[in-house]
C-alpha cells in the first residue's frame, strides 16, 4: 500500500483515542496492541465477541434496532430475561463471534495473517478490501433467535436458560480462539 507509514500512524492515533474513551473491548486490547506493534499491520475495528438482546422493528433493520442488553462476558439467564422484558417489537438473543479488521502493508503479510488466523480456528477469515488490504478475522460462533414478539415471550424459561447457556459457550469458544491467535502471532510474526 502506498504511504503505509502515514496510513498506519493515522489509524493508531484513532485507536489510542478509542481506548482512552473506553470504546475498545478491554479483553481484546492486549491482542490489538500486539498486532499494532508489528510493522506490517494495523487494526481498524474489532469486537472480542458479545451476547446481546436486540429489539428490531423488522428482520434485518439494523438502523432502527435497539440494544436492550449487551455483554462481552458470560451472562446469566435472568439478565437476559430482564433485557428482553424491555422489548416491544421482535426481540432477539444474539451471540456474536469475535471479529477483527486488520490492514496489511502488502499481500504477502495479509496471506501470512490469514494463515495464522485460520490455524487459530478463525475459519471465516479473508481479505475484504483489496484497496487497503484489509483482512477480516472471524469465525462461526454465532447464535441468533427470536425470544419475544411485541413484548410477549415466545420461549419458556427452561428454553431461555438452555439458549443462554449455548450463547455463553459460543462466547467462551470465541475468546479461546482469540487467546490462541495471540499465541500464534507471538510465535510466528
């Protein structure tokens, strides 16, 4: 990429500001700092994985959706139910996998990063921008299901407990992959 040094410098300034504002998931900061310490890489956006309760007016309408609860750590079924009770539209329980966007100085480094990500279990990793050589690092630990419609629960308490347990397991699996990814970066970059 042309002017890699300037591009990386600008992105790092934005990252430091976001960290100071508390806009970066705390548990992923050591990994992002490690990636950013490497000459050929700079992180653009990330999430360490989360469990969320979201109220949506219609399927796929992200703009008019509202987060009723959001956790980057293991959550209790009662916390989820309390969040769901605030819903008035279609209320979803969603477990999101970790996702990291990394710009790379050249194609060889992008390929190297993708290989490391794949070896850490991030099977949904690939180049999403050829212009900026951005690698998206992600995996399949996702769970998404409606839990209430128009403020009325459509699942019983036992089913909610089971689904929250699955969401927590998926969240933990994603966090384990982040740890493995960090270890492989230390070893291979």
